[in-house]
């Protein structure tokens, strides 16, 4: 059974970053009809040592028994609770360009605990149009409407030149977690969480290892 885990500030961010990967792998095992797994099997699937997986999970309690492994469904439930995705999080999407359209049409967010509720853009030709069932809203209304809806999570799909200005508006609106697709670093206070998604950075990291 899980026990009281370490205070949030004492848990390394790199450990928190691996938890969603563990959750995804456990969901895959569950879809395969499996009921029990082990740290060795998880490690083999993820390229990690079994000791690393046990150490990561130990920050949050004891979830398995030596020699018996982990009950997959139980561990899924516990990781969802730890990551706070055992509930639905409303999300504001800012940017209705090519990337924003792709994000608005993506169905994978809902099954992982997130649902887009609002879409904003500053382009007069986009404002008022329909995108994946949403009315694209005027950026000028962003602060008031996000505040009224008490949304805490946003996805940012705007050009790099506009990203910081929009981020400042999001923070004014009460946003505390931003998934940033703009290829630029954002300046935010420590109590605002930012995750950067820049495909070109990952491509450049991979080409370092290629020959020719």
C-alpha cells in the first residue's frame, strides 16, 4: 500500500518527469491484458535500470511487494493520483494557426486528463470562426474569460515574437502551467510551471549522432 510520500519540494523534477512515462507504459501493459509487472520489465521497456524505477517510486510510497511485483491497475491509479490526473483539467489554447488547429483536433488529451475549453487568437480573420467545435475567441478577452472560467493550464501555440507578451497575459489571468510550443524561452515566476516543446531542438539533438 502507498505511504505518505516526500514533500513536493524534495522530489527531483527529473523524477516527476519520468512518472508520466511510467504511466504510459503501464497503460500499454494493461491494454495487453497484463495484471502484474516488475521494475525489471518496466526498466527493460524504458531503457532504465530496475533500481532507478524502484527509487523513483519510493519517493511516493511502497506500491509493490518483493518477489510479487506491481499490480498494474493499482499502480496506474496511484500514479494518476500523484500526477493529479485522476480528474479533468480544463485547458486554454492560445493560437489558432496550423499548430493550434492540430492541437485542437487531437483527441489524446482527453483520455489523459485534459480537455480544451477555450481557443484564442489575435487574427481578425480567425476570430469568430469555428475550430474543432470551438468559437475562436478574441485575444483581447483572454484575461477576463480565463479568470471567469478559473482555468489553470494553457497551451501556447503562437509565434516566438508574441510568446512572452501572451505569457504575461496568461499569468495575469491566473494560469499556473503552460505547455509552450513557441521556439523561445519564457520568463515566468517560480510558481508557474512551463514545459517547452520544440521539435527542432530534438531533431538537432538526434542529428548529432548521425553519420554523413
